[in-house]
C-alpha cells in the first residue's frame, strides 16, 4: 500500500479569486499550508476507492496518519473480505475524527 503526500494551502489568486492549492509560491515556507496524503483502498461496495486525508500540521503527522491506516488494513492479514470491511469502516469515519486505535494481537484472537 502506497500513498502520495502533498502540501496545499487556501490562498487565492489575486486576479481570478481561484484557490492556488498546490501551486502557491509560499508553500516552500515552513509554516504555510497543510499536509495530507492520498491512497487507494478496496471496499466492499465500490471496489478501489481513493482515500484522501488532509489538514495535518506537518508532513510527519500526515505520514503517521497514513501509517495508522496501513496498520488497520494489516489487521485483516490475508483475508480480503475482512480487509474490505475494515476499509469500509475507515471511510465511515468523519473527517477530523480520530481513527480507532490498532488492536493488539491478543484482542484479535478468537
């Protein structure tokens, strides 16, 4: 599972009023904009869906959030049905809500 990391902001073009997003010249500044990630995961209903999460203060926080998503998906091991169900649950979380903590191996045993 791979992700693309990005940095964008809410600045607008002075002449057109359109958002600059990824093309803002100030994005090279340390404290300008927010970070995020985008990846694709399989779900039960719609197959391969794009998961995009943003508004992280730093790139490291965006990477940690993606790593958490990966860890949740890994709980399914080789069971593709369970992997899709976990992905469905990830998509039901409201943006900005904390994702469930990873379960320990003792909690996953029958």
